[in-house]
């Protein structure tokens, strides 16, 4: 991941990560998904959502609303 980017969310459900990414975009927060497929079964694995460090706190607040 690029320097200065912070992981704010991760899940084994890529769709859930994409939904959170979309919600961040709606709040004007730039983000990027890094997918880590399993080496044996590529259709499973973890997806991580990153944002720039300056927006991390705001992004985490948005993520909290999804998790509640």
C-alpha cells in the first residue's frame, strides 16, 4: 500500500468492503481496497480498505455507523 495510507476496515466479505468504500465516497473520503485472495482458493480471502492518514479518523467514524 502507498505510504501514508492507513487500514481502516477489513473483512472476508469483499461486498461488505465495497459497501463501506462506497459510503466513504459519499462522505468525500478517498479510499482504496486491497484484496488478499487465499493462495489455495482464490475466491476466498481478506479484503482491506485503506484511506489517507489525514482522513483516517473521519473514516473510522463513518465505519462505526456501519458496524452499529
